């Protein structure tokens, strides 16, 4: 009796298995999509919610950048006839610039750039002076680390500045264009929208030298504090 019961159970299990396989075969013949779904059942899937990895830039290669900025304070001292002028070149400047660079290492970039800065104005009675600078720099950038597309960096550069002093009315002195040694130090962070395109925000300290006098005005220690917003694009 026990043998009969065991044999009966084994036969029933075999029949059920055969029926299941037969149903799968029929389903495959009738509906290929359903068969494909059945084939995928039990296959391990990736249920991770981690964001895709995005590199700030390619490991090496040429890139271009463009930016605009606000000159928060130039820190320049302005004198007129040997005494401080009524205003200082501070608090109201702006800048635009661009450059081309090359990534030598995953964390090291070199760049040459050209920027135009409006450095503000100063007055002495009816005499009025405005100042601007055209700055050319060769700079090195150290990209510290890249996390989720964000890359903080440090920078340092050296070059020259053409500092222009314009006086009005013209009777108070001629315009002056002084060539001065310039250097910079800064820090910023970029965000990679893709492997080729990044947004950039940075602070840069610029020492523009000491322009000479312009008529009744004299400027010394021309210093600019820049806050810049820009984009960087990797060239193919």
C-alpha cells in the first residue's frame, strides 16, 4: 500500500511538471513576448538607485572657456594732487573673458586667457577718472577631486595687464595705458553637464601692478577681486 501511494505521488508530480513544460511550449508558440518574459523570470536585475557616473572632463585634451564676472572690489588707492580722491575704484566693476586650455593630467590643466575688467571710477571736483584693464594670463589649475560631477579646483597664474586710466574733462590730463606685471590666485568649482560641457563658478584675486598717474590722478596697488560665472567646453 505504501509503495502504491509513493508511486502514485511521483506519477502525479511528473504529470504536473510535464503539463507546466507543455504549457510553456504552447505559450512560446502562441506569444513570443510572453515567452521572453518567462525566460527572464528569476534573472538577477540591477535595482540600484545610484546616479550614473559623469566625468567632469576627459582625461586629456583641449578645451575652451568663456565667462563673465563681477569685480567686487579693486582695492586701488587713488590720489589727486597728493591727497585721497573723493572716490576709490571699488565695488562697481565687471569683467568678461575667455581662454583656451589643455588637460595634461586628470587633475592638472594649463590655460591661457584674456580678460577685460571695468575697475570703476573716482572723482575730484569736476574731474572724473575711469579705469579698466586688459589682462593676459597663463595659469595652472589643480582639479582636487570629482564627486557626482562637481569638481573643486585651485588656480594660479602670471602674465601682464594693460591698465587704462581715462580722465575727463581732457584738460585735467591725458589718458594713460600702462603695461604692468600681473598675477592671480583663485579657487572655484565646476559641474559637468556632460563629458564635454561644464558650468563654472570661481573667485579670483588679481594683482594688476601700479599704474602711473593720469593728469591730476594717481593710482597705486591696483587689485581686483573677481567673482566669475562661465562655461567650459572640451574640443574633439
